C-alpha cells in the first residue's frame, strides 16, 4: 500500500476505534458484587444500566461493545483484553459502604443489611492507566452531565478511613483516583469506573431501579462520553 493510502487508512481506523465504547457489566454470577438493601445482587443492577447506557450511546452515534452481560466473565483481565480494540472502557457498577456503617432491617421477612448514610454516584480513574488525561477528562464530563441531570456525587470514598482514602481527582464532579483497580490499570484504552448509586441505601435502591431514573443516568453518561470522545 502506498504511504498516503496507508496514512488515510490508519487515520480512518483509529477514528473508528476512538468512537467504540466498551461497556463492562461489573461482576459475574458466582460473585455478583454488593447486595442491595432488599437483597438484589449488584450484577442485576449493573446489567440493566449497562444495557441502557449502550442504547443511549448508540443513539448518539457512538459504537458500543457490551462486555460480561451473560454473567460468565470471571477474569477481570479478560474484560480489558476483550476491549483492546475499543476506544474507551467504561465499567458499570453500583455502590455499597464500609461494613461498620451497615445496620439491619427486615424486608420480606428476611433480616438484611442496609445503610441510608450515603447516596450518590462516584467515578474512578487510575494513575496507572496509560491514558490518564483522557480518562479523567471523560470521568469529569460524565460527572458534570450527571450533576446537570440532577444527580449528586457521593464524595465518601475520599474519607480518611480504612477501605476508602481514594483521593479526589475532580471533587466537584465526584471523580476519585483508584490506582490499583484492575480493569482501570490494565485497560489499553482510557478507562473509567462508574458507581451509579448506593444500593444498600433503601431509597436509592428504589430510585436507581426505576426506569425513568435509569434512563436519565444513562443519558447523562452517554452525553459525557459523546462530549469527551
Ligand atoms: Zn461493583
């Protein structure tokens, strides 16, 4: 191939790669993540929201690749390997709190842990990711869009207590550094992890499960991505 053609071909290929967003459904069936105040596994929340984000991103002209939706992807590095040709990696999760903040209540005649102490979204980037600047720009854009849609950052992950201590990368938009998070540091693309809401919080669990709220979260995330990519 002549150099000019090669150049045009490569530019077109990389422009296409830039616009593919890998949307990773956090957790898998055997280890489904946190459990909500009413006993629903985090994996189910992540699946619903990831599918909604995928449709919002597509309607904005972004290409998407949904990873882990079947619930069988148990190796974290397999997720980032699957996304190697994408232009961006977004891990979709829902949040819990440190165990000392959990209380118990009875729901459906079962005693279950909950905590109404915290609520809101948070976003994470790793300083070990090779594209930190782009990761952070996208996380900030998503946080700003979420705030614009009426959601608030949770902020508690920066608290100076064991298990937290995740310093702010952008406090206003709820973005923290979480350097050793496997999917963020092994991604070959810019990468962000979203905790969309705190599902051990009894009100927030219901909020993030409502179709309207889920749609608004997905739309804000897709707006942020469209802006930064
Ligand atoms: Zn999770």
